[in-house]
């Protein structure tokens, strides 16, 4: 046998073997068939995400730099050059929200005064009851479950992602409202995921109740939707670009049991 032909022949055999193997694989997939969940989903609505930082096209804009007309108490705050500065008391939305995604930009005062809880203190109260702390936590000691991004006195942020005083910062809060049974007991606690300047600092933390300074957390049954509140704690914290998106789960119908598809391949 001419040894110069033996190598290509061997190569041909290997190639043939690989082709047969691939065909067997494809045949196997064809015989197994496609698995289907049996759920018929509606098409997810199209949302224009807008510029970086939003607001997306389906957001409720709560402050776009012009005025605080979406808020009770907004007339007390100073609105100038697209920025709202806290003074004279807190502000509360006229509209109510339950499950939602909230975007807020805030800045603690450039001129540092006070320390601990007296430096750049404010807060975002989801449903007016569950506070995500706003504080100048850049090189500022305080109790950890009271620093910026803490769910007040329940959960410190996982990391401190605070920018220096005076710089703009973002909070993106994904909030799930608590569910109460008819007898007032908690069916499902409130939960929050928080991103501070794009960094996850709370990961679906389940709250043990409303947040207080002077008493332990407690749940009191309340409506499915309630207004948002921004705290005034004596410090001129500034705000801009505030918007919220109510979160509505997509619900499918289930006319069929899950199982193997009997029709030709449907899902690309
Ligand atoms: Mg506060």
C-alpha cells in the first residue's frame, strides 16, 4: 500500500465519522421535539427607553426641572435652573403608586456642614412609609443602617457608592409593595432593590415594616397604592430628573398543558 494515500484516507474516515455523528445529533433533536410552556403570552408593550437616565416613554415624570406641580408641598421648595432644593418641609406626590421603578437624582450640599445624620440628610419614602436614606455618606461616619442607600434602620447598603458632596448622584429603586390578607396580616412583605450611581446596594431586600427613627419597624395594613414622599431633614439637598414607572406584570393565558409541541418548530 502506498503510504502517501493512507493519511488522507484516514482523514476521510474521521470526517465521515464526524458527519454521521452530527446527523445523528440533528435527528435526535428532531425526534425529541420542541418543548412548549403551554402559556400564550401577550406581546410586551414597546417602550422607548429615551436618553440615558430616562425618562422612558411610559414613565410618570414627577420633576423635569420646571416645577413641582406633581407634588403636594412643592411650593415650599426652591426651583431654579432645573433643580429643586429642599426647604420648609417634605413633599408628597399627588398620585399614588404601588409596585414601581423610581429614578431620582440628588446632590448633597457642596458646602459641608454638620456630621453624621446632620449632613445632607433627606430620604425617599416609598408609599410614604419605607425610607431609602439620602445622606452625604462620603467620608462621613454614622450608623451603617442610616447611611446613604440604607433602608433606614433595617438594611445598610452592601457597599458605599457615594460621590463627594455637591456632585449629582442617582438612585434607581425597584419597589414591590407589601400585600396584606383580608385579616390585615402580611401576605407578602415589601421588597426593594436599589442601585446607587448604577451600583447595586440593596438586592431585593424584604422589609420588616415601615421605617422609623424612634420605634421598631412594623407593618400596618394599607392601600395597594400610596403617594411617594421626599423628606426635608433641615438640609438643602438638591433634586432633579425624578420619574416613576408603575410595574405591571405581563400575564399569559394557559390554554394548554406544558409539553412537547405537535406542530412544526414554532420558536425560532
Ligand atoms: Mg433621612
